[in-house]
C-alpha cells in the first residue's frame, strides 16, 4: 500500500460539509466470525478504497473480524483508472490548517455515526487507517474516545485544532491512556518528518503511545511495520490469543 505525491486534485464541494458512509466491506460472516475479539475498523487513504486496506489484515490480525469503510467522495478523474474509482475522506489529499480541522471533523463524525448505527455497543473497536485514514484513526479518539479500544495510525498526520469544536474530546482523552500505534517513514514525501514528529509528540501527551519511525520508508507500509503492529496488538492484549 502506498500513495504517491502526484498533482493534487480537488473534490468539488464545501470543506467540512456533512458526510455519510454507505459502502462497507466486511470480513467473513459479515464481520461476525469471531465476536469475542474486537472489531477492526479500517480506513483507507486518498484515491484508494475499502478493498485495498483490507488486504493488510491477513498480516496484522488474520483471525479478527473487520469492517472496511469506503470514503464517501470520489477523486476527480479516477473513474476511468485501471483499478476503478478512487475515494477520499477530504476535499484535498493533504488539507492544511482550518480546512483539515473541518474536513477531519466531518469525516470522523460520519465514521463515528456509522459505528454507532451498525456495531453493537458492547463490541470493542480497534481503528486502523493509512494516510488520511491514519489521521482519522486518531481523530476518532478526539471526538468519541470512549467508544474505541485502540487506534493504529499508519503514515497519519495531525489536525491542528484551530477550529473550535472540531476536536471536542482532547482534554478527557489525555486522562484515558488509550493505546495508539503510530508508524511513519523517514522518507515520506507526503507527510514531512517534522509533521510526523509533531504528531508523535502530540500523541505522547494524549494517549498511551507506541511510535516507530521506519528508515527509508516512503508514504507506504512495510512488512516490518506490519509485524510490529501484530506484536503490539498482543502486548495490549487485543489479539494475544491468536499469535
């Protein structure tokens, strides 16, 4: 899984407009094959889809259930691509400042609403996302930390919190010690190293963090990283019985 730093397309519409999740890929038995374990909630990045990120589950937690969500907006020009349309949670691949706050809150709210409507309240949820999805994996903790067991952010980034109300749970999150894994590449052209370190520093103040930089890795995920995630999940007792 990777994402290139190609010329950025802009999705028509208003930044921060409400979103709704409508397409979901479940694991076997409609995500009910192993209900004693947490459900993994998978969030893809710009121009990708729900099938792409689901592929990494076989390396991370192959016996756990998952629900992989498709972002609601289509990347312009991707409809005629070799692998079909690509989708996005944000109006730009890497929004900044207030635009990121607004689009991030809209997307995270839509995801959280889907969780409330479709997953039993008693079922633990582990969020895992890449790039935009990595940002949103952490941002779900900033709007409703009580609902999520843990989060995994792969090559994610941080919303600055400049717009009031877009990260309403930051204060109470800091007292909850939610487990979060954050992995990023040292050669990532999409998320500069200073942004990755700033994100890691913010996480360190707000969650129980395991952070790992991968030397020479670009905006992608490596097998070494996936192995680290699998061991981390066992360490926090999410999949320890399956190792």
